[in-house]
């Protein structure tokens, strides 16, 4: 089993820090002005808790010819033999996103399934996947080299 750390330099981390700062400001500087503060705890505490869960529980690993991903409550596994294509350097904003950073990789498998992940060392993960399945097509997404007719 090989373990890959997640890249945590992205918008999710900044959202968690922003919620933490907002909650601290409301709790410490809003004495008496907000009345009952229990709704503020939920308003900022829930995304804060989900964010911390995602930050500390985002990882990827290869075990028994399966790519296993986890990011907070998003988790799954992919049979490496079913992976068709890997797109490097692309950011996904919708769909299954088991990542915290931008500029990760999209793993396409089965017929129409895909997942967005962002390991800290993308080349190492892709290299290990290619060792197990040499039929994987690796595509580099480079918008600077896009050809416009």
C-alpha cells in the first residue's frame, strides 16, 4: 500500500480560515450586540467543522490494484485496471471533487465516471498508476497552448 498526501493549498483551506476568523470576531467583539449567539455557532461552526474534517482527512492511496481516495465525507475506490485517462493540470468546480487544491488531476474510469483529485506529488501518483495499468492515456491540460481557429 502506498500513501499520497493531498495538496492543501486551495480555496477550501482559505474558507476554513475565513470562517474561523469570522467566528472569532463575532464571539470576542460582538459582546451583547448579537444577543443569543447560538445561531452564529452553527452558521460558522458547521462549515468550519466540515472544513477541518476535509483538511485533515484528505488523502489518496493505492492498495490491491485500487486507487482509494478520501476527502472528508467524500470517499471511494477505483479499480486501476478500469482507468482510461488522466488529465493533468485541470481544476474542476463541479462533480466528485475529493481535493482541496486547484490544478489537480481528473481520473476518468469506466465509461462515463471521473473524479477530481489533487495529490501533492502528481507525477509520483501518475507514475505508480502507469506501472499498474500501462493503457492509461495521460493528457496535459495547458490552456496557454490552446489553438484557436
